[in-house]
């Protein structure tokens, strides 16, 4: 047989031609190496569309230039390794000949699939493509790298755990412990692996080693996260006789941030491990964050500063002395705003925004009218100089005495005596004198171009800021709306109105106001322009959101706002590892907020950031990490926030701790206005939890109670769950009738109505009816407005479900066209799932053609998140793996579906189908006890189901019995 070239991807990368010679450096540049790896991991018979490679590796190049770059890269690889290694299929696809290129990662997968864990781990020399980073590639390529690294680590951990169990069964204590240690080492945050190691050590008589392993894990959680192990892990403590250094509910660190956040460099890596190199365009931003964090603590206060290099000015209180004067110039009441706006033009100096000052003052329950409160807030925010003083109004004239206070020492650097007939004359003088003091050029733009020219609009804006940061959110929205009505181009008012909007749902009037402001953003000052564009882009699903947020974060590093928005944009794009890394760094530099209590319902950006980190870990299926961050979020927000309570309850449930979840439910109805919201959430949660646990009588009782309620919202909730419940029970005729009742109860049937109908009509074989519901929704006009998710996102999601219908009809022509349409439309969306959904349609197409290797690759590429994705994607992936005789992998692929949230994307795929496939996968993998557990769940669900489900259940029982 012809000798094969060798590609090593696990650990240090290495590429050698068939004669054993290392490939020349020019051919192994990172992009070409990852391109070769991508093709090699597509499967032994896998081909990849050229268009897919162009979108991943050369997204910014025009089409023809990108095709030339791909041809050039393939030419180099063929010249270095042999022309036969890379083969084509027509003009549209390329692939690797597995007989001519041996790849250690592919061999590792094959040995794991063959139940040869020892042979697989003999190949493991380190992380997949360790240290390799591709510049100028699409975010989807980084996502693929992150997902593959995580997948290989989990495969390795599973292999090591299997070897540990085998050694334990053979009474090989030393081998069992060694393999258990290695399994834990693949992911130190996996509590299941830690528990297995501790129990293994204890069982083999090494009680001291077990205590050390437990104590080391507990210490790591304390130092890096400020929390304790889970209740299940803590249960080992009593059995081992170890005294914990943390109480069962870990006390927060001094800053209430998980330890390790006080310094960016000390932050623990997320799981999956963050990319070894942050994307090139984030380098400047990362450097700025590190520079801020490295500056240490405010003198005498012990609190973290946020100061970048250079001076940071803050405009504090300006009292008005108007005794004996006539009517005041309307500008007098907003003099602080005017001075801050004019100073923001100075190049070489930073100016703290009003929003930041309001946030810090309110967090400390202070007043913006109290000089001591504002001075302390400015110091805590990292400002170096505070401007405050007294404005004296005299007949026909104004005088301003403005002090420049050095915040490091508390001394007065100088006093400016300014006077003029108009307030704006004084503002211009103040900016000019301060520019001279700092040896800077005066600004060129007029003050009128920087903020609202309407004094009444500015007064409404300031009242809105005060109301927002004292928890009067309804009043704040009214004030911001009034400001926009007076001045449609008041960008700051539009921005804060958007930040207060729940889930981007604006009223008609405010929506129009925000759209007008966003449309006029070209004329706004830079910070306001970037703020409004970033937020509108995130809420409107605009692909430019990441670029806008990066500009805001790098241009204004003294304030965390840009970093929070960038983390949100990266999360939306599906760059989970980068989002976590950035948000954790932002929290570290914003920890100044966390040593004081919330003021009422005032916005808490640090709390929002912690919520986003927890949410991202849920998307990554890292539930232990998510739980720790929810704990930190709850402490930061004061402990009684409805959102944190709901998150904790949901996490307990999806992690299989239903008793803890239900106990939390009993204690979670706060005696406040939020109680109604919590009761609404709990109503849905209790039904979902009962279905997840297979407690169908309880689910039926809860749904019946909702349907009989006098409350309209509760009845609609019951109608929704009635559809899901009957679908899970395999009673499709009943489910279809329930879907009709749900849709009839809606004043304007949304897309959810069409999709929930299709979800039960497709398995019932009513395909054209299902397609009709979806196609009618696609034909309806849809206008993008501020806060809507965007036309591309909506179309792609509907088309993905239409693809399911066409696949059920085995209409390959329609399915192929749908996949191409989804790919084109998905590129116009910022949402990472939309950009990947076309792979789902291609996976369905390959399955129909019997190309299961290619189908598995396509489904894997179509995944946005293991737990928050179209459920059919992982199910399709698992079916292809089962068809290929790889049940172990199929079970691993299916496992995260048990932790999905049924109220969202999980609504369209039956929980019973997940357990059915898990029973089959575990049965074929030789784990009959696990298979029977899932079978028992399906048996309860399909008791009294339609005949087709009964026949499928009988066949499953027979196949498991035969094994």
C-alpha cells in the first residue's frame, strides 16, 4: 500500500509527507494547516462544499479573490503532500483521501468508536490544534475550533473514565486511580469526574488522597469562583470526614466577584477552554483592559480603579445661586451636561459619562446633588480630576467658579473664574481653559452639534437618568420619551430608552423616536453614535454589531459599557469562549460596583454581565460553571432578584436536581410586585419540570388548572403546554386540536403558532398542511424596527422548520434549494445560529441519500449550542451515528438535549423522541441498564399513544430484550 502522509493535530501540530520529511513552513501556515485539518475531520468519506470553505476561511474577500485564495492553498497542500491526497467531486466539493493521509485526531475518534479507549488515549499528546489561531477567518471557524476542542476533550475524559472503571473491576487500584486522575484532568471543573476520583481513592484505601483531592477542588472553587462545590459533591465531605473551609452556601469574597476576577490575568479559563489567542481585532481592546486592571487600587480606598493611561475628567455638582436674578437661562439647569459634552471633544483626555456617574452614585444610595457623593463616585470610577463649583446668576450675566480637584490627593489644582451673558459662552470658556491646563488643542465642533439644543429636552433627560438609577423605571421611560419628543436627535436619550426596554420591545411612539435618533446617528458625537448604533445593531440582529461594539470598547476603555455590549454581541454571534473571556475581564475591572447594595430596581450592569456569563455557560452546556455564576449574580443583585431566582430554579432542574428546584420554588414568591412575574414563571416551570421528570399526572393536573383559570395569560400558558404535553404523550390528533385552540386564542397569530402546529403535523404525516402554515408566515410582510430580531433571523428560523417538512416528504430538490436560501439569508444575520442552520438542511439531505458520514459532519457544523439549538439537529446527528454503528458517540451527542429548555427551542421537538434515541444508543453501546431507564420514561410517556408510537415502542423493547 502507498505510504500515507501524516497529520498530527493533538498537541504540537506536525505535518509530514509520505517520505517522512517535514512539510516546508510556507505550506503549513496556520490557515492552510486548519484548512487541511477541517477537511481531514470531515470524515473518511467526507466532502466539503467549496462555498463553505470560502465563507469560513476568507469571509472578507470578494468571491473571486476568495476562490483564488482557496485554489492557491489547495495547490500548496497538493504540491507538498501529493496531488492524490486532496480530491474533488465536481466543481463544488473537495475532500481528503483517508488512505493517503493519516490523521491522529481521526484515528483517535475511530479507536474511541471501536471501544479501544487505551489505543485512543495512546495518541493523545495535548489539545486539538493547540496554540493554532487563524487570523481574518469567520467567527464560525473559531466556533468550530472551540467545539472540536471541547468534543475531543470530552471524548478523552470518557475514555479515561472507561479505563478507570475497567481497571477498578480488575482490582488494579493503581491503574484505576491513575486513569481517574487523568479523566478529572481533562476538565478540572467537571464535578462528576472529581467525585469519581475522590470515591475511587476512598474505595481503594487512600483516604488521605481522597481528602486532598476534595480539598484541592474546594480550594480551587473558592479561589477562582468564590463559591462551594455542589450539594452532591459536598455530600462526600461528611462521608470522608473532611471539614470544609467554606460553608454550604459559600460566602462571597470581599468584592462579591468569583475570585480570580480581580485581575484579568488570574481569571480561570472557561469550559470549553478559551481560544489560545484572542481574535486579532480584539488585541487592542484586550491590552486596554489589562492596562486598566494593572493600575491597582485607589489610594487609601482599596477599591479597583478603571483608569486608562492619561487623565480622566468627571464633571460633578454645579450648584446654582440665583438670589436676586431674573428668569434663568434654560441651559443653566443642565450646565453639567453641557460642560461634559464639550469636554468630550478634547483629544488626549477622557471624560467620564453622566451615565457612569449616575450609576455609581445610585449604587451607593447617594444623590447627584451631594458633592461628597459625586466626588467619591468619580474617584471609584477611576477619574483623576473632578470639576465642580457654583454658578451665580446676576441680572443679564452669569459667573461660574469652577474648581479642578485632584482626586488622588483631594487638593484643588486650580480655580477657574468664568463669566458671560449666556451659559454657552461660559461652557466654551471652561473647555478652552481646561484644554490649556492639560496642554491640549481646543475643540473644533460647536457645542450645539454635541448634545440636544433644547434645554427642556436636556432637563427631561437628566430627570430620566435620576429616575432610572433610583429604580423608577417607568418614570425614566416617560422622561426619555419626552426628551426625544422635544429633540428627535437626542442620541443619549434614545440610548438609555433602549437599555431599559425589556427584550427590545418598545411601544409604538418610543419605537419611532428611537428609529429617528438612530437614523440621524451620523451627526452624533462619537461615543453617543457608537452607543446607539451598537445597541440598535444588537437588538436588530445586525451583523455589524460586533464591529460597532469593538470600536466603542477600544475607544472608551475608561468605562465598561463598551465591553459589556461587545460581550453581548459576541454571545449573539455564538463566539461563546470569547464572550465569556471578555465579560469576565469586564466584571473584574468593574468590581468597584460590587461592594455596595443596589438601590431599588436600579440597573446593574455588573449584574447583567454576570447573568450573561451564566447564560453563556448554559449555552456551552457547562452547567456547574453556570450555577457558580448565577450565585455570584444573585449576591451582586442583592439576593432577591426575580431573574436570579428563576435561573437558579431552572439550573437545578436541568442538572437533574428536581427536589432542590421544587424546594426553591416553595421559597420564591417575594411579597413584592415581582411576585406576579415570579408566579407566572413558576407556573411554566412546574409544568416543564413535571414533563422532564416523566411525572405526567402532575403535568396534566397543572395544565388543567391553567386552562380553568380566569386569568387570560395563564389560560394561554395552559394552551401552549397542552400542545407540548399531548405531543410528548404521542397523541398527535389531540396535539393538533390543542394547537388549533392555542392559535385561536391569539389576537394576532405569531410564528410560534405556525411552528407548534407544524411540530405535530409532520410526525402525523400531514406534510402539506404543515408546510402551508409555515409558508403563509413567510409570505407575510415584516418590517425591521428598533428592538425586533431582524428579518434574516425570522426567515432562517422558519425555513429551518420548513426543511424538516420537505425532508419528511423526501423532496431532495426542495431541500437543496432551501439549504442554499438559508445559507444566503443567514449571512445577513448577526445571530450565530442563523449562519449555521443551512448545515442542518444539508444534513437532512445527506441522510435521505444514505450519506450518513457526510450527514453527521453537516449536523455537527449546524450546531450553535448543545443546549440552545434546533433539537432536530442533534437528533439527526445521532441517527446518522447510529446508522454508522457508532452508538457511543450517538449517546454523547444526545446527552445535552436532556438539559435543553422546553419552553423555547425545545418546544418543537418531543422530549419522548430524545429518550427513545437515548434508549436505542445506550442499548447498542452495551449499557442495558441505562437503556432501560430511558425506555421506562418512553413507556410512561407513550402509555395510550397513537398506534404508530405503540409499534415503535414495541420494536424498541424487542431490540433491547434481544441484547
